[in-house]
C-alpha cells in the first residue's frame, strides 16, 4: 500500500512536469526566439526542391529514359497518362505568351528553349544545344498538322497520344523502365 502511494505521487509529479513543459512550449510558439525563426526558414528552403520537383530533365530528348525524365512530374519513375497530359497542357499554356489559345513557332520554340536552359543548368551551350533548338523548329512544323503556322492543343494532343502509345511498348497504360529502351 505504501509503495502504491509512492508510485501515485511520482505519477502526479510527472504530470505536473508535463504540464509545465507544455506551458513552456506554448510560450515558445506564441513568441518564437529569432534562432527558432531562422531554423524554420532554413527548413522550408531545404524542403523547397522536393515541393517544386517536376520532371528531372524537362527538355526531354530521345529514348525511354529521356521520355521519363521529361514527363515524370512526381519523379516516381513512372509516367502515367494523366501526368503526361497535365505536364503537356501546362507547357502549352505557359508557351502561349500572347494568350490567343494557339502557339506560333516562336512561342513554341521559346518555351522549349526555357526548359532546355533549365536542363543545362549553367553548363555552357554547345553544338548539341543549337541542334536541340533546330529540332524544336522541325518539331513545330510536324505538330502543326494543317501547316497554318498555329499549333492548337488539339493538334498537339493528337500526336502526343500516338507518342505515348508507341512508347508504352507493354501496353499497360503507363511508361516506365519496363517498356524497355528502344533502338
Ligand atoms: Ca510519375
Ligand atoms: Ca499564342
Ligand atoms: Ca508501359
């Protein structure tokens, strides 16, 4: 009985300490010292790359890995059809700088150049860079199926749909390493 009483007392004092700690923490929350504020800022800065990840190689390129790098927005190694469509629609909208709902060759190439520069990330522009820009001009002429100099989202979607199907070699509706590197 004596022992039980002691345990009881110890528990009560632990509760009291707990309440004190809680009160101290509440005080900290309402008035954070400068040091705590600074570490919170640092933390959000470190978390930023994860939050704004997006495709690892936004300008894409040839082959399966380049395709995944260009469209795997959440970087889980899989490009779902939904992800593919969302990334493309977002790029189309961003490219349409004069907001007329269609892309001129200049708008199309400028948007691609922005992604390519992002992919180069400070590396010097080489012959390959110039080649990629040249390819973007060629690509525009292919995508602009009725050759009126304006790329509509419908035109883009038609070709992109075929590209997705062709890349999805095992036909499971998503693109990942299981589809095998082609050529
Ligand atoms: Ca993904
Ligand atoms: Ca436009
Ligand atoms: Ca697949």
